[in-house]
């Protein structure tokens, strides 16, 4: 029996980051992997979609970039992010599955680059392409920022309307 919702798996996993998660990290001027509707919802004025292919665009003109790529394209988007960061040292934030951090390919791509790793205290709930409500995928996600040195932060995920949005703790 189909519920109409897509399942979270590598083949079709596409999720939209909740605005309050993106807001924790400030405002962004580009998202290379989104939809027009999601970019507007997040307040990101410049964006690329599946039709305009963010991997083929020049990211160097943007100061702050938010990336939550399709699951199956996480490494090509990471490669483009690292290439861009090495050229202009802009602020690039990347959301991906925590398992990505243990992959040999991840370490090969970011060699020589530091990351500021943000580790949520729980699972981030996303809305899938055909879902009306947010759900947590069966894996944890992390957010990292490309930078010159490695750094780790933990943060509490707090739904808007409660006490605080971001509570960082140094490791």
C-alpha cells in the first residue's frame, strides 16, 4: 500500500532543509542544488535547479553558499565546493549524511582543506519532494563549513517558537 511519500534511499533521496536550520547559519546568496520554491522559502536570491545544473555554474561570484545536494550527487557537489573555496575562500556550508565523513573519497576531496563540523544533537527532519510533513531520514546528517582549519561544534536542534535556535559547544 503506497502512502504517496517517497522513501529515504540513495536512489531517490531528495530532501528540503527546514528554514530554521538554514537560518542558524545566517543568510546565503546562492544555493546550487535546489528548487525555485525552496530558494524562495529560504530567502536565497540566487540558485540553480536540476534544469540549470549547479555543477556547471560559476560559484566564485557568491560570498555565502548553502548546499544540501541530492544524496547521490554529494561527492560531485563537494568537489565543486572545494574547487570554489580554493579559488576565492567564500563561506560554503554543506549538509550531508554523517557517513560521508568516513568515506575515503571525502578525505581525498577535502585534502588540504579544513572544515568546521557542526554536529546536531539529533536527526534533522526534512520534507521530501512528495511529502507534506517533515520526517527524519534513517541516518544522521551533519553540516560543515569549508575553512582553513578543522573545528568541531555541537548544536541543539530547537524548533522555532521554543527557547533558542543555536546552542554551540566547543569540543
